[in-house]
C-alpha cells in the first residue's frame, strides 16, 4: 500500500507518526510539504525523503492523503487536475470539505472524507469515515485496517459528520480542559499542581477504561460509585445542579454548528 501525503503538519504529522509506530514501512510513504525548512526537518526526524514536489507524491501514491489546511485545499486539488494525475482515492481530512465539494473539482474520483483526532499519534485515536460511492471495497478495507492500527474507526453518514466531528475531532480539547479544571480545583485547595495534574490524568484514564470494559452505562457507573449521603454524592449533586450535561450539550452544539458554517462558507 503506497501512501502519499500532501502536508504533514499537526494532523498529517500525527498520523504519519502513528502509522510508523504501528509498523508502516517507510519505503511506502511519499510526503511533500510547502516549505524547504519543514521538508528538511521532517526528513531528518523520520529518516525518509520529504520533498516540496507535490506532483511526484500525487503520481506515486496509491492512496493520496490531503493534510493541508482547508484554505489550501482548492490549490492542491487544482494541482492534481492541472498535472493530469490519474484518478485515485483521495483521503481528505479538511474541515468543511464535503465529498460533493471535492468532487466538484475532481468529478467521479473516489473520495474518502475522514476526521481524525490527534491521539492517533500514540495509537489511541478516533477516525471518522465517509466514503463516496466510487470507493472500492478493497480501498475501504485497506483504509479501515490502516486506521484501526492507530485507534478506532467509525463510518458516519454525511448528515451527522459535523456532530461526530464535534465529539471526537474536537473532543480531546474538551477532555484536556476537564483535566485542567480538575487539577486546578485541587491545587487551589493546597495540592501541589504537578501531583494534582498527575492524579487528574490517571483518574480520567482509569474511569475511561472502566466505561469501556464494564457492560453498564457511564451514568449507571457514576451512580454506582456515589453512595447516598457520601462524599462523591455531595460532589455529584453540585455537578448536576450546575447543569453539567446541559453545558456539554451546548459545547457540542456550538462546535458542530461552527463546522456546518465552515462547510457552507468554504
Ligand atoms: N490539527 C488538528 O487537530 C486537526 C484535527 C482534525 C482535522 N484536521 C485537519 O487536518 C488538516 C491539516 O491541519 P493541520 O492542523 O495539520 O495544519 P498545519 O499544521 O498547518 O499543517 C499543514 C501542512 O500542509 C503543508 N502545506 C501547506 N500548503 C501546502 C501546499 N500547497 N502543498 C504542500 N503542502 C502544503 C504545510 O507545510 P509547511 O509546514 O511547509 O507550511 C504543513 O505541513 C486541515 O484540513 C484540518 O482541518 C486537523
């Protein structure tokens, strides 16, 4: 499987690092970026040739990943057309770029819209997928297999892509904010900030694993550890009275709305 990457910044770079950790052969990777400085830096970090030659990568790749900013997508897609690159599966992670919009530039090409999140760099990512009808079963199988090596995958219909993006694409930021709030709350009451952060992180990891492994819902698990009249119950009462669920609902709604607006204005 020859993978080509146009762009290898925050997201493309995380993805490539994750694939390397999962055992992807470096010989099967072709990468180009915009600046000579980035190319040189990534070449020495990864031990592969990273170039500024998009057309070479576009021609060599069996599966072509577009990992540039949404505002750079038009130029890169035009480059494909202007250089007469033969149709091949395009994998786009650009916020706001729907399959239809990409196919306006490359009609009838197989297009895969994905929404990854950065924890895939450490094998714990979530990647959302939407496939155009031109994408073959073997391509779907290859891509799902590739991303399952760096986390979990989910196929989502286009009409809920924005909500799913809010949950897993932006979700890590919300979890970081929660961890930060937990740690700051404890350190403001006298705990050493470093220890407070460590405890908050490990508590979130442990609780997430419990939810994954137990066959009961997270809400039921919360109830199970909140003995009536006990200290956890006292804290949960404040959480509920403060409309925690309502706040999170508004966070997801605002994020999904923004994704939809970006799509419309793209
Ligand atoms: N960051 C996230 O958490 C995240 C999450 C989900 C999806 N995404 C999506 O991932 C995509 C990339 O975002 P990012 O945060 O990784 O951006 P980024 O860090 O700015 O990286 C952009 C990359 O594209 C390269 N590039 C720009 N123009 C190019 C061109 N014309 N030809 C070749 N390479 C070019 C840049 O090279 P230079 O370094 O040389 O400029 C850089 O390697 C976006 O579409 C974004 O919506 C990001």
